[in-house]
C-alpha cells in the first residue's frame, strides 16, 4: 500500500469528516504534504500537529497540548487521528486518540522499521512519566495500519538498526527460521518488506490470543524490562531499539548463567547482534538498573515478570521476586563487563 492511497483507504472506514494528522519534525517535511493531499482529495477536512522529534515528546505536557488542539478544532467521535511517524508518534497519537472523548479512531502510518514491525500493531498506546517509560497508557486498536515499504528506504542506518532489534526479538521469541535468515545480513536488508510481513504475522498471532497483555503477549517484552531501565538511566539518550538490543543481550547472559538456557543461545544472539553492529555495552551499574526496573509497569507487588530464552526461537515468562532481581543482574554482569572491556581494548 502506498502513502498516496491513504485517502481512499481511510474513506472505506470513515465517511468524510475531520482528521487530525500528528507527526514530528523529522517526518513532517518528508511525508506530511503527500499524506494531507491524499486525505483532502478524498474529501476530509485535515488538521495537522507537528511535535518535536525524540522521546521527550512522549510526555504529559505534549499529550495535554494535543488534547487541547483536538478540542479546539473540534473533533467529534465520528472523526479520527492519523499517526504519521515512528514509534514515539504512534504511541503519543494513539494515546491521544484513546482518551479524547473516551476514544476516537486512530489510523497508524508507520514510517520507521521499528514502528512497522512493532509499535503500530497491537493497540498499545502510552506516554512516559518521569518515573518510567510507558507508565500512562491504554489499549486502543487502530482502525487501519498503512504499511508502505517505500517509507523505509530513506531511513538513516541507526534508525533502521532500532527496528532490526525488534526484528531479532521476534526471531528469539517465536521463529527460529526467521532468526537464521537474519544471519545473512545483506539479504535481510534487501528483503525488509518480507521480513516486516513475517514480524507483523507473529505479533498478530500473539495479540489475537492475548489482546490485553495478561499472558502470552508478555513474551513480546523480551529484552524490554532491562532495555527500558537502560533508556531511563540514559535519560533517553539511548534509543529504544538500541536499549532493547542491550537488554536482550543482558537478559540472555543472565539466563545462560542461571541455567535457564544453554550458553549456545547467548552465543548465537550475541553474535547476531554484533553482526548488525550493535554496541552492547551497558554503562550503568546494577544498583542503577535495579532502581529503574523497580518502577517498571510489569512489576506486581513484590515480584516482576521477566521474559527469558530457553533456546533460540522459544522464550518463557519467569516471575522473579524483586528481592532476587539485584542478584540476577550481578550474575549476568561478568559477561556484560567482558563486552565492555573488549570494546575498550579494541
């Protein structure tokens, strides 16, 4: 599906009216004119909101500003929001749509690999609080997800890498064949459209079985609990995808040290992440990570859910007492610190 066809596709689910397109300062200059033109040609009244790029925009301040903007138009419950951008825009616009007038439709138009394979699919929307990532949110399924592979063609390498971390995640949790295919790095980059389709199919399967994240959908958080802690410790200086890569590497080191998986699982994941050029160093101590993880939304009372590998292509949930979490971090630390020293001595 091409971006220029968005007007026709949205017309199939909304008979005219108003649409608010939310984008960011990086995406807007590239794709906002074509998006608005197509929507206007299809008979919609279009309003645009451009937020600063970066994770800082997933904040209460920006969210409330957007709500006021929708109310000023005003949008009604028969109107909708279009999220044109990467994961940050999708989360922010989705949460805005989920809570304005108790919920209006949202159309997701992902413009990054990460958003295409992960955040645009499944209906999770959220903003960050100073205390942690995605702590205010709602489940709000998109009426339409428009995937246009051409939007990925001009992405900078680091942005593509952010998405590749999530792609590797899908291989680790559910698809050994996908994981092995990713070992041919050049071929993977040349066949992104096929890979995106495979990842979306995996996520769709999890979401259909567990839409509200009470069970099997938790497996999609592989690498994220430590990854979110790394993001928070860096004051979001590390991108989400890079943090997830570091988090997957760290939790798999822990799993190998605890005997939850074989050392070969760590070696394979570590090797694949290195093949794509991820810097896997974790420059934060166990006390810092522990503090950040204790505010994670997956914590319940005195325990926290961790997603750990049993082998490549199979992960499971382990509920761990918070009192044992610090020790688990320490158990994986020798492997992580070796990575740090190897990098520094290179």
